[in-house]
C-alpha cells in the first residue's frame, strides 16, 4: 500500500509525458497521448501487402511474400522523432507500445492467424550491450503480444556492420549480405515467419535476414517494419 501511495505521489510531482508533444499523460495512456497517436503517419501497406513499392525493393533479393510498414518515414516528421527516441534516448518501451498499436491494427484487418512466430532483426551483441536492448526486438514483442503469438530470436548477427546511411543500394547489400545466420534451425522448417525491423530504406538488411531464414525451408516469410520511406 505504501508503494502505491509513493507511485501516486511521484505521478503528481513527476508526471509521465508524451514522447512527442510532452503533454502529461492520462493513466490510460502509455508513452504517447491519444492526440499524437491520431496524427501518426500510418500507412496502408497492410491492405496491399503483396503489391506495393516496398515489395518491389525486395524483388530479386529475397523470397518474401508480403511487405508492410506501420508508419511512413519522413525527415523531421513524427516517424523520425520516434525512431530517434527509441534508438538514442533509451526508450525501449516506446518501441514495444508502437508494436502493440501495429499488432492491433493487423489483427483488426484479418492478420490474426497468419504467422507462427515474429522474428526480430538482430543487433550485434556488442551493440546491444552498449544500447541495452534491441529496438527491433522490442517492436516485434509488441506485435507478437497483440497477435498472441511468440516472438523468437531465430537470427544472429555474426559481425558488426558499418552504418547504412549514405550507401547506395549495391553498397548496402554488400555491407550485410553475409552478416546474418539462422539459429534454432530445426524450428524454422514449415513455419510462417513475420520478420520485423525498425526501419526499411533499400531493404538490404531485411533481404539478407530473409535469405538466411529461407535456407531452412520455412513455409513463408513476410516482412514488417516500424517505418519505411521512399
């Protein structure tokens, strides 16, 4: 009981604020206020997951069926601000909450029983130790929770890579083409995988991960990201 009183006191003195607008959050809000949630640049890729510009980027690189993104990325927009907080401001819970929102959106649109597992794109172990978490895994956990399926780490990153920023499509592919390796391989065969990352630009990282998983004969591999741009 004393702990509950202390929590109530802290919430009055140091109220939680929205990650975007910094307004004080109501008890039923988490990380983001309802106003900012309503203004998120949500895409409609889940409505045309097999025929969109993201799927075109993966053609010839990886055997994927559906490609989706929760938010449309734009410089200095909401999506970039959210990604910056998640990756550099120690906000793993924000990634999980956004995953929940996206998972519920997918559930609402008929994706409830489409996948066996949600599989996050891994960070290299040293990078994860420095950051303290893998933002893609947190986003994946939120999706998995909403869809009531398991989030499983089926991939490892064998070596750190250079930043993909300012690299061409070919350079990005060369940078990650042999970086990922599947683990727990006996559990991959015949399963439907939703491979998840935080952001998609050329799709090289996701393609490399999908190729690594596909060696062990899953039934299907679909992709979903928190944000994607042109």
